[in-house]
């Protein structure tokens, strides 16, 4: 199986393969690995038909830049006339009447979309165990979770069901599954990619993200899907650099890199992860770069701030699923109120209901100031403090997660808080709206993959991607 888009392009050019052959191979792999439960729906016939068209375009020299790239979409990204349901029963049988801007831009460049992938319901979760379609298994160890919420999207890449996946990242949902499956997970700056056609979880945090085998593939996809969009007023007007070209640049000067002491030196950090992180730090120092441990006094506030603000935003965003306008509707309610109540109680899973309730609580008149307003202020402090660090350093480096993938069923009602605590390292960039990427950083003693996270200042994806690519090759 091909592990990079460059290899695929070369193989197509040499007539070693074709788009049709590629799609057939992926479909066979999907069938063989059905038990991992990655796909909510596979568009088999359609993908082959599309592949034929792209092969013709290649033959006539009119193909787009992504000809030969087979992509999977997390089930929160719209594709016109295709099912879309955020892995929730409440969107049962819903078909999207339009495509996300990101989807359209991929198709315009002749990418082939092979299906939609499972995720935690409405992208809420860190394990891909909360899906109306059932638990997703990690291909590296099938007794373990792939991470979440874009767990299936990460397995799809790691296990060769497609070359690239588009996921979404609100607090780590692309980066943490990437770490758990040995793939690259890129979360761009907030507002870099249009959110048009992305089902909202927490709108001031949500970004579309990219999962791939390597940094250059992520750079190319970002270059194609990022940028201005009439459909999304929050998207940045900043021009999109040629990420796919600059990604192979080596650092021109010595860099200054910070790591937050408490994250990397914490005694709670898994020993193998700590060792691998320090190995990279040593390698960077050996190359003449400055790497320094710094304090980040707001560390304890990251998780509470994230969970207050995201649940608040989720509770308002999910109000629209009322059993009337879309998807699932309860049978024979006794009156209108019962229609709303029963449709929502039956349609949403437990985790989503928990977050709607938490969010409603922090937004309620008596607690608004104590929780929501305060959390917004703390978010600003987090953002300013982090940007200040990034005005003195080029990057902040840390592990993506504090443990490798955990066992399916390890976290339940009784220790949910521990699961939330696992998001500590990824929510930082999301709160600050900054770009961050997780790259593979070896394995622990049991062969479970480890991720290394690099965070950069706003709109510094270009620099971050080139550095990550350089760092991937540094031992
Ligand atoms: N695990 C985090 C949460 O449950 C992140 C989710 C995400 O990024 N979509 O909120």
C-alpha cells in the first residue's frame, strides 16, 4: 500500500497503478478490516466511477492536483446528496443538501471520496466509543481505542483504507487519534479553513483538520482547502501560502523552542513518552537549536476553561436538533412538547446529553457570571500568555498525550473525569486558537504509538509544517 501522495503520483505516471486500481485496493482493505468499524458508509460504486473519470482526465492531461488521492470524510463534514449524521441517531437518515467548502475544494482538484467515517457522537469524546454506530477499534491493538473523536478517520489512514482523512478538531480530536495510530494530525489556526458544512460542536473552537501518513501530504491538502470563503464570515482573509512547496525547507537559522516544564517533566507522564520526547529535545539541541523548559502558570485552568466553554457552545449549537426539522423523530408523541423532549431524549446519546446539561447549567442566569463569563476571561489570559511565549520562541513542543492508547471500556461513568483529563495537552492550542500538529514519535515498549505535538503562533502553519517535517526525520 502506498504511504504518500508522491509515491502514488509516481506510480500512476509509471502506469504501475491507476485510480481505479487504487480505489479497488482500498475497498478490498475496507472489506477485510470491517470488524474495526471504521466506516459509517462506503461509497464503493461511486468511488470507482469517479476513479474512472479521474483516470481519463489524467490521460488527457487535464487532471487536478489531487488526482489519485483517495480521501475519507469524518461524519461531520457535509458531502452533497450523501448521508451526514455526526454518528448520532438524532440525524438518522439525514442527507446533506450541500457540500462543505473543504469537500468541494477537494473534489475540484479531483480527489476521490470513498466514504464517511465514524466518530464520537457530535465529535464529543476522546475514544470513539460514543458513536451510534458502535465502538471503533484501533488497528495497532484491537483491544484498544483509536482515540477520538476522529478515531475512525485516523485508523482509516493508519490501516490503509484511504490515503488521507478530513477530521475535525475542537480540543484535540485530530491530534490525539493521530498520536494513537502513528499518523500525522494537523489542526490549523482557528479560521484558517472554512467551517461551512462542518457540523458545529463548539463554534469558537471548531476547525477542520487533516490526518495523513506524513507532513507533506497534510501541507498539500491544507493548501487546497484553506482560505477565504464567502459562505463563512469567520474565515480568515489571509492569503494561503504554498505550504506544499515550503514544507521541505530545512530551518535557515537556529530555532528557539520552548517546552512547558510541567508537561514534559511531569511524574504523571508515561515513562516511554517522556523518554521519546526528551530524545527529540536532545536531537534538536545537537543540531544547534535552543530548547528551553518554561513555566506556564495557567496549566491548571486549561481543562476547566475548555469544558465550560465547549459545553456552553454545544448546548446552544445542538438546540436545532428538535425532531422537527431534521433526522430522527419519536413515534406518536402525545403533544408538541413531548415531541421535542422524546425526540431529543431518544436521539442523543448519553455523552451528548451530559454536555448539553452541563452547558445549559453554565449558561443559566444564576451561574453565567461565575462560570461562562469567567471562563471567557481565563481563555483570553491563556491566549495572551501563550502568544507572549510564542513571541519569544518559534514553537512550543510537548507530547500530544500523556499516555498511549488505552483499553476499550477503560473509562466509564465512574471515571469519566480521568478521560477528560487526558485532553490536557491538546486543548491548549484550541483555547488559544493556534495551529498545532501531532507527528509520530516512535512507540512504547508494547508497540503502542506515541505522538509529539508542535504548536506555533497564529497563521504560522508554513513554518510549523516545515519544522515538523524536518523534526520527523531527526533522530
Ligand atoms: N476530547 C475533546 C472533547 O471531547 C475533544 C473533542 C474534539 O476535538 N472534537 O471535547
